[in-house]
């Protein structure tokens, strides 16, 4: 499918694509049944086959076995009963329970339906590879193990914890991709085709750590999920920016701070900044230097709250982009 927006959305388009596929299959199935003049709807076959196998069940038992919601099963069985395919009666041992079984008409119709379902199964084998079914099994198991809510709370809940440490060699590519994604998606910020060398340095950010007193710090969850990163310098000669910053003495600096979109609001950027402040103090430097732009207003405000002050002498132009310098006095 060309120019498919749901495909472009990647994981965010997953549930919509599943719904779209289900609607396509259901529509094709209805059309097929109508063409053969079979009075049946999609999903009825699982009830037929389940009752053939188990004989008698309550709606609750069927919902549990099939993994359907109770209301969904009630809707299906009511329709099937209206067509005469099901019989229902109260449980002799518990009047609160209603037992459902195939009616005489249902058992007779089942013979014709099953012949057609075997044919449909052959078509589905052409469309759906076994590997897809295996992946679907895995997906369903993962949902059973931990729900969406549980996974969300693990990643982004109020008690979400993360650690900050030096990057591992195996993470360098992912950090580079994070940098490129974050900066290229800043509204108004130059794009990769406008400043290719800058984005090449982002993608290969790990190369900075070949210099002395330079660290690439990452924030990760306890499950090692990457949340953000920053490049820290104890020696400004390796800072790598334009302007006069690389000539500053008795100064530390940090730049290229990036936080993954899914981690915003968790305090990752602030935590990375504070770690850099503590490192600069421990090293004994008298000031900490950073830069930002008009397109990073959230970060700008955060830096000011941390005590950074504008230093116009550190400003420079990166192509047509104005870059603004800041200092934090560490001498007191």
C-alpha cells in the first residue's frame, strides 16, 4: 500500500491497522457467506466449534475460553439463538446460570458450515504464514503477562526510576539515532539536509569520547531503556562548538542534551543537567558553560531555573542558526 499513513505511524498505527485488517476480513467473510446464501456472521464459527467440542457451556465459560468480553459473547449468542442455532436453559443446580448448547438446527447447519470453513482455512493459509501466527501467540502472551497499564506504569508511572551512567559501546548507535531524531524534529530547527555535517556529528556522537575528560552520559530505566543523553566536557578545548567557548579556561561544559519524546515530563533533562553540574564542581572548575537556541525554549527555561545566566560573549552562529551561550558560576 502506497502512502499509507498508518504504516508511517509505525507502532502508533498498530491498533488501527489491526482494526482495519479485521474489518477487511469481516467484510470479505460476510460477502462470501451472502454469496453462498449461508445465514451466518463472522465469529459465529468459534461458538459453533466450541459448543461442538464442549457440548454445553455458560456464556461466562465461553467468554473465558475464547478470551472475548462477556457483553460481546452475549451479543453473539443472542443473534445465533434468534436464528435458531442455539438452545438455552437454566442450570438445574444453579438457577442463576444459563446453559447454552447447539440446537437441532444448529447441529444440522454445522455440517454445511464446517465444509465451507475448511475451504476458508485453506485460503487463510495462503494469506497468513505460520510465522505470523507464532508472533501473534507471542504478542497475546505478552499482554497476558503484563497489561498495557502495567507496562505504562513501569515506564512512566509516578514512581518511575532511572539511572544516569556512562554510555556503553553497544548503545552508541541508539544514542546517535536519539540525537538525530530529537534535533531534526525541533520545530524551526535546521534539518539534516540543511546542516548535514552537524547531523553527522550527532549520529556519531560517541566519537567525542575519544577525547580526554569527555563523557557521554545516558539516562536509562532499570530495564535499560534509553531515555536521554548528554555530552559532558571537563576541558572546554574539546567542546567542539563555534565561538569562543572552546578557549575558556577553568570551565566545564555540556551540550547536545536530548530526551526521548516518550520520556519527557519525567525530569530526565533536569537530572542530566544536575549530574553535569556536580561533575564540574567535583573537577574543581569555576564555571559551567552551555548553549541553546530559540527552538529549545523548554530547555532554556530549565537552564535558567538551575542558575545559568546568559553570556553574550559565548554566542555564535551555526550557519544561519543563532546559538546562545550561558554560564553557571561554580566559584561560590
